[in-house]
C-alpha cells in the first residue's frame, strides 16, 4: 500500500494567488481529514469527510478555504486568495471507520510570499 | 474530550526503555487514550490506543492506571530513530469524534 499520497510536497506562491492541495487516501478508508501545522498553533483539524461527505468544517479558518472530496480516492483543499499567514504544513490523513488509527500523508509545505 | 498533560521533553539512552508519561485526570468512561508520534518533517504516525486494559503491539506498550487518570507509553528498546514528538490524546469512542493534538512530549534518544 502506497499510503496517503499528497501533492505537491512543496508549494511557493505569491499572496493573492489560488492554491490547491491534493490528497489520495488509502483505498478502502472511509474517513479523510485535513490538518494544518504551524509552530504557533501546532496541529489543527480543518475539516473531515465521511464517505465523501463533509462532516465537520468548523476548523476551516475562513471563507478563503474550501475542501472537496468528489470521490473516494481524491480530495482537494483550496485557498483563494492565499495570504502569508496561510504558510504552514498541510497534512491529509485517512482512517477506516474514523475510530482506528489515522494514516497521515507526508504533508504539503506551503509558503505564501 | 478530556485534556492531557505531558512534560515538554525527556531523553533516554539508546537501547534502554523509554517511558513516556501522560496525565488525563478528567477522562470519562467512554474516552480512549491514543498515542501518536511525529518524526521531524514527517506526518504523525499512529502508535497505539487503549480504553482501560494494557495494550501491546510491535511498536510499543500502553499502560493505563486502574483509575484511568494517567498512562505510560513504553518503547522497550529505544533507538535513535525513535527521536520524535509523542502526542497523548484522549478522545471519545465513536467514528465522529475528533482527534485533537496538543503540544506533545519531545523524546530525544541519545547514543
């Protein structure tokens, strides 16, 4: 199993640009999570899906952030427009039934200049 | 979910057991104890979880006190590759409860 696959690994963009982060969960997992990690705030849960349906997006910082899961094997996290304070490492994770251990991807390091 | 308290850091010698403590004095009966770790520049990695019985897997052992107010993660033979931040998390059982990370404890394994 290739694990949770995230792309790109690194992204550098200018303030105001649209950024799209991608995630492929482990096949058969029915839960998908997006986390953000910064030095100041640690690991924060942004949103999670169950069977492709968003369940809780209360962690999404503001309307500039949106996430979709069009099918069981793909999810995107979009930031539009991006701001320097969005610079962070964004992790995607998947889980079977939401209760068992989460498997995290390697993350996308986003830098907004 | 109940809050957890971990010391900020600890170290141990390579080859020795690493015992990582966690306090969760307000834990409820339906809350599980989870441990994850994060090696530098990588995503968090699930280690183990338990409700009230001690648990062991190929990575570690989890010892939960009888009153469930604290637990200890044991890495029986620590290696340099075990140097990481270890997170103790308490969450309600059930699919839709959130996994919320705190600051964790930084374990440094010295040669």
